């Protein structure tokens, strides 16, 4: 894996405290924090996509079933459970 160099500026007070814990691999700590943040953002993105898909399915069902007052979502759920089983 080819590594890229990324420079981070931190306050001097933080750097002084970091030196106190010289046994810690700070580069690895920063790498892991970046990876964790990226994974968190990807999960959020996946959730947004899932919501869009669910909304499009809901709109499709509403168009097919009609948006009547007596609309029963449990019937739709049963329908899809049976269809997917």
C-alpha cells in the first residue's frame, strides 16, 4: 500500500502533552481516528441511501394502492413478506 503524507497542525500545549506519552504511536492513533470517521460517514451515507430507497418503495406502493384514508400499511408489509418468502 502506497502511503500519502498528510500534515496536521496541533496546539503547542497538546504537543507537549503528547511528548509525555512517548510510548504511544501518535501516527497510528491519528490514522485510526481518520479511518473511524470515514467509516462513520460511510454508514451515514448508506443510511441516507436506504431511506431514499424506502421512500421510493413507499411512493410506488402508494401509487399502486392509492393514497386512500383506509390504507393499511400492515397489509403491504404482509404482501411483501409473502412475496419475498
